[in-house]
C-alpha cells in the first residue's frame, strides 16, 4: 500500500512537468523572426521607381566662354582687333598670352576657350578647330580671292645700309631677302610653310643670284639674326633653312618676341644692344608715326596671312561672324549658347 502511494506521487510529478513544458511551448511569441524565411525590413521611406533617374534632364554643363588674347605688342592682336573693331574694348576677363604658340596651346587645352592665331599654325597638333569666318573657310585660296577678310600682312624691315658690322653681313642679308621675297623658289617655301604669296610672279633664283655673288662662297662664319613677330617664325625659319643650302652654309638665329620688337631691334633703341637683329619682322604694317622704317636698307611686305579664330576641337561651334567675335571679345556674350543666335 505504501509503495503504491509512492508510485502515484512520482506519476503526478511527471504529469505536472509535462504540462509545464506544454504551456511554455504554446506561450512562444509568433512574431519572432524565422531563420529560414526572414521578413523584409520595413522603412518609413517608400522605394523610388527605378526609372526616375533616367527621366530627369542631364545637366547642360559649363557654357562660360573663356577668352584668350595676345599681348599688346602682338601684330596678330592688332590685326584682329582692327578687323573686328573692338580696339580698347577688350573684356577684362581675357587671358593674355605671349606668343602664337602659347595661344594655340592654351586654347587647345580649354574646352570653353576661344582665341586667334596665324593660318600657319598646326591646328591638329594643338587640339584645335579653326573656325570659318562669315561662312568662309580660312585658306590661302580664299585670302587671295578676297572672300576671307580676316587677314593681315607679314612685313620685314632691316638695319640701315651703312649699319651692318661688315660688308659680307650686309650682302648675305640682302641675298636672303631677295631669295625669300623675290624668287619663285623662295615664295614656294613661304607658301609651303603657310604664308600666302603669288608664286608665279616670282623670278627664278638662278637669275636673281647673279646680283648676290656672296652666296657662292663659304658663309659658315656668318649668322643672320631675326627678331620680331612670333607669327612669322614658321615661314621665316623654313626660308632660312632652304637658303642655307644654297648660300654657303650661312647660319641663322631666330629670336621672335612680338611685332612691337621688330623695328626696335634693327632701327630703334635695341639695335645696338644684346637683342640687336639684322631683320625685324611684324605681322602687320609698320606704324609710320611710331616705327619709321624709311632709313632701312629694305622694308616691305613679303606675304599675307589669315588670322583664324580657334576653339578646342570638341567645341560644337564651327562658324563665327564679325558680330559674334565682337560680342565675345568685349564680354557682351558670356556663354556659348549666345553665339550664332
């Protein structure tokens, strides 16, 4: 009887424990996350449609025009300002550069830049696009036929005839100028270098050189020194290199710093200083009131050149008018979307 009572007590305890475990299992919260099938995380901000970004307009980008100009001594600048008609009205925001090459380099690195250079410039090499002017392409043919009107002369002047350090120096300079300016062969070299000249009007060099016997001797001890305009450098260098082979290996030196220095170095204050030259060049006519060249051994125009408005090759603009350039360089037009309107 006592054992039976003890057995019943144990059975009661077992049943009580079973009931406790059942209650605990039933009391488990139903919203606890399941490791095999997690519910999505809820946020207060609704998801945006995936197509919305493509429906928004793309930004237009910076359209500000960056103006580049030459220094005040530049013949290219003077010619450009004279044709476009904005002398003394240049925008204060213009970036000034010191040479034709520097202009090409700067504009070729600026997608919003605009400047102007000589036609002899290598546009592709400098990442540039030459602009048509009033719908006309800048070319030798169009300058000659008169349809391209944004142009200027390339000129030279020399020391006075009695102001050379030797007779041979005077003679070799005279011979070079006859070759470059008067001979058919010399004009062909100038044209090949980008200058504009009437080749057929030139005389054969074999005919001209009879007046310049110095070319038949050894001239390796002589040096022709040139200064002035940077725009003429390509034409002058090509001419000197060509002349060197038919003139006794004469040497040459180019020190081009701007048209304003051309006259000074042969007839002006610098003619007897460290910058003295034999020939001074200008990419414009010499100013008779400020640059008297009447005492020079020889002074004249040797070819024509087109002044070309330039932009970066990726600029969509391809043509400008006189009014466009006036507005750009005076600051009246500040952004590219104003051009051609």
